[in-house]
C-alpha cells in the first residue's frame, strides 16, 4: 500500500483551515494543520511533509518569513515545496514569495479544485523522497528513530520524552547542524536544550566530555554523526 502524501496547512482562519483539511483529506492526502507560524515551526521540527499550504497574512510572523526560514534548514525539510495562499494578489507580492523560495502562489478566493490541481502539479515535479532511516548506530548504541528507543549493547537505555524528541530531530538531520531554536521547538516548552544534550551524551558517548556522536556546532547548535 502506498502511503498518502503528507501536507501541512498553515492558516490563522479556523474555518478555512478546517475546510482545507477536509477537502484535501477527501482527495487522499494526509493533512496536518497549524494556526500560525510558531505552531508550524514546532510541527516541522518533528515531522516531514511533502508540501506546505501556507497563508501569507497571519498575525505575528507572516508566510514570507516562515518560507525564508524553511529554506535555511538542512536536508529534505529545507527543500519542502511551498504553495502560498493570500488575499493580496499584487505582482510584487507574488515576486517576493517566489523569490523567497515558494513553488507556487494562489490568490484568495480560489476554487478548491484549482488548489488541488496546483498541489498535484508541484508534487509531480518533485523527485521521490529518499528513504527515511528507521534506526541509526552510535557506537555501542542504537537508536530506533520511529519508536524513540535507545539501546546500548542491546540493553534498553531509558530516555525522557524530551530526550527522545531531541534525538529524533537530530537523527532526522544526521550529519547536518540543527539550530538550537529548532531543538527548542521540538522540546515543547523551549527550555533546557543544553541540559538534555548533556544527559544524552552521558547515555551515548564513551567520553561525554569529548563527544564523537553528538557534537556542538559553534554558533549554530548541535549535530548528530552516526556511524
């Protein structure tokens, strides 16, 4: 069975967000929603998506800024296609969105069928995603990415919920730096990233003071370098 494509719909209008979710789900997509850019960042720190449907005009951070931030991310996540929705249809706005890395731009109000056709056209142009790693080796340790479970010499190692989430995010971007703000978003409350990393090193590394697998990237954050 082919897994459905996963879309993230970001819109501050509750009615539009729910209508889009229902329509796209009926079209065969798996749909996750977020009410603003802050919520979208938290979701993107934990999950991969095939495409974002992103409203431009939102309170706080707008869709232009969120798209620019997304394009700075490492790995497949930073290349996730973006279809922008906006009530502003000025040429300058379309140019700004496309310049920042959006793949398409649709003005409100729009026909749901047109939105669906544009999404399908973008996805057809995209190469298939690389297989997602299900587990990674860290010396004597192995981490099951999907389950969030760590073992050492085949014996279970207890992880807190926050430690498991952080390790999942780091594994998702293995061999690439992950910004502290992304790790803070994955941590939920956004606090204690350095404490969690220190504790993870004690569980993973043979020499936590000189880490081989969970490294600090000065000025950026942290990077996981599995075997």
